[in-house]
């Protein structure tokens, strides 16, 4: 019984093909996540970490600033077409390392060759099972191939938004167990499921 | 030294774990260690998932003291840096023996103080992250000491972590996220100091 487990669910729909669903265990929180947890716990200002592509440069988030309404902190709710945070997909094949600060080869949002249309992020409320003391919550994004050629996805990642600037840091990076190829008008839904067992 | 060797040993057995939390408990009498126990925490509670949901989607939190309407997060919602004598958040201790995913606090809370049945809560302390790029393993720890100045013995059987959230209702909310029952209760005689360390570990 792990303290905390993450599963990735990949649902692929290609024209004239049966829907395929893959599920695997994410193993790849990266070092940025550990730094963020630590600095959040200790309430440190000046959390200076490199941002994930397509954002660039280092960015300083402060754990003691306030917002007037909703404050972004490990926030992933990117809107339709925004590939700068939330779940990202890519075509890299190098195994993730703890030092990763960005997905290896981001597939950008768009309808041109080699691009995918990024849907809005969805956050799904927790499901708590009191009888067996387990629970999970999910985040999800749909990617549609609106180009005229097939596109292959080999890696997935989660970039989170922090603070008033806001800063966009990579927190999770995974390779898919098998590449997923989307035909024109095909779509893939990536779901990250965060599980606990008390 | 003891802590790092424990994490290294556990990490070697669990390549590619998502996030593991370990607990170290130690008792000192006049500066000398008289008890030490290490185990894996299994006990994020449901409020941790609710908090993740709130952070991920900037969703209102319904878990904050059962307030209605639910409140929005308006600053860092993972604050754990409680000072000396503040038992409202940070690492906490208790004398209860049961836990569940629905827990919103300790089973039987031991309050800060020097009276019978109480312990003096020290300030939270933090050890910066260690990132090992050759093994892709990283960890950091949070620690708190509890001193028995009560004049009698005090038994600790549960530990946990509360965090502080500043919400849009204008209030600070202490929110319970981790709860563990100790493998065996620890009885602290007067003058004994209990130190509890939680270690957060990843392996990419």
C-alpha cells in the first residue's frame, strides 16, 4: 500500500477504429515537484525554478503572497488551446530523469502538421471509498489531430502554475509504454489519476 | 546518517515509486537516544485529495470547517511552518488508536502545554531537498520535537500533519492531510523529548 500513487489512463479514438484504452502507473514526479512541496511547506518566498517549455527562463514564485480571488498553486486548469501548462504531450523518447524541467519534445497546440488541438483541462472531484479507505481525484485533457497527417505521441507531462506571475513548472514527466499514433480527426484523452490508500 | 541510510535502503527496493512518505520517531532522555523507530506512512487522508482538487482546478474547497459556501484558496495552501507552542498545524501527536480516510483530525489530540497529558510543541524545522541525479532519487524532511514537561508520563500512539490554508472567507483554516498510527505506542516519562520526522521521497 503506497502512500500516494498516480495512474495515467490513455484513451485513443481513431476514425474507423475501435477505441483503445491503456492504463499505466506514473513513476515520474521530477525534482521540481519536491522543491515546490518543500518550499510550500516551509512558506518560502523566492521559489526560483526554471519554467517548462514553451515558457522560458527562470521564474520566481512566492509562497506568501495573496490573491484577491482564486490563487494558483499547483494549478493545472489551462484553457482550450493553452499548451503552456496542464497536461502536455510530446514526441520525445528519452526516459525521464529527476532533473527534467520540461517535456523533451512538446507537440504544440494547433491544426498544422505535427500539432494537436489542446482541449481545456478538466478537474474531476475526489471519489472517496470509506469502506476500503481508498480514494482518488483526476485531471484530464483531450487532444485532437486536426491536421492532415498522423501524429505519434510518446511522452506525457504535467506542468503546474504557481503564484501571481504565474510561474509554470514541470512536476510530472512520463514516457508512454507504447507510442500512440493519431490519424487525422483522431483524438486522445489523457487522464492522470491521483490515488491514496489510508 | 540514520535517516539517509533508511531512505537509501527503502529506495533501492522501490525503483520508480511515485511519492513515498516515511516516518522516523525518536525519544531522547537528557540528550541520549533511548528509542528509535522508522516506518512508511500509509496515510494521506481524503482531505489531501480534496486539497489537490482545489489546487489543480482553482476549485472552491468544501472541507474548510464545513463552511458554506465553500471557499477559494487565496494563497499557498500547503503551509506547515508552525512555530513553537502552536499545535494548530504542522506535525501533531495524539493518543488515539484508530484512523480512516475520512479523518479530519487526530483521534485523540495531545495539546501543547506543560500540564498533565500535554506536551510542549517545538517549532517545525525543515531539511532542504536532496536531489541525486545519478539515482534519480530525491527527498526532504520536516521535523518537530515534543517535550514532556508535565510531571507525569504521556503516551503517544498517533501522529499526523495539519496544514494552514488562507481562504476567501477571510479565515485561516487548519486542515488535516496525513494520519498515522504508530507501530507501537510510546510512553514519554517526564523530561523525555519525542522527535517526529516525516520524509517525502520521490524516485523518477
